[in-house]
C-alpha cells in the first residue's frame, strides 16, 4: 500500500469512527464524574475538539499537546471504568485519539 493510499484509508477510518462517536450518547450517570482527577466530560470534549480540528484542517502544536494530554488521561482512566457502556465509549475515544496521533507520526519505511 502506498503512503497516499495508507493516508486515505486512515482518514476514512478516522472519519467513520468519528461519525459513530458523534451519534453515541454520553454514558448515563457519568456527568460530573472524575476518575483519578480526570473529569470525564472534559476529557470527552477535549478529544472531540482535537479530532474535529484534525479533520477540519489539522492540529497545530497546541492541539497536539492537548491530544497527547488526552491520550494520557484516557490511558489512565479507561482501566478504572467498570461500566461496560462507559468503557466502550471511552475506548472509542482512545481509538479516535490514537488514530489522530498516528497521522502526526513519521511513516515507517
């Protein structure tokens, strides 16, 4: 697969998952909940913001910093969420964040 084809596949995957996430409802009972000092609503909003900005033209250095902060937060809280729907919701967010981050890593040769 050429680099251009790989980018198109990656972009399509990110867009499909983003649309799926946009249709999902926020996990009931988790508004205002902090896990290990991470506000779940803010984490959701921050990931949504960086993914939207990435799809709308790309991230600047500040956006990338927020993205890496989000990934660290997701990696911290996800193992601690014991609600199946909430874990799935935040697992999808983590996948979105990682797909976005992968677009900014150098391609392996």
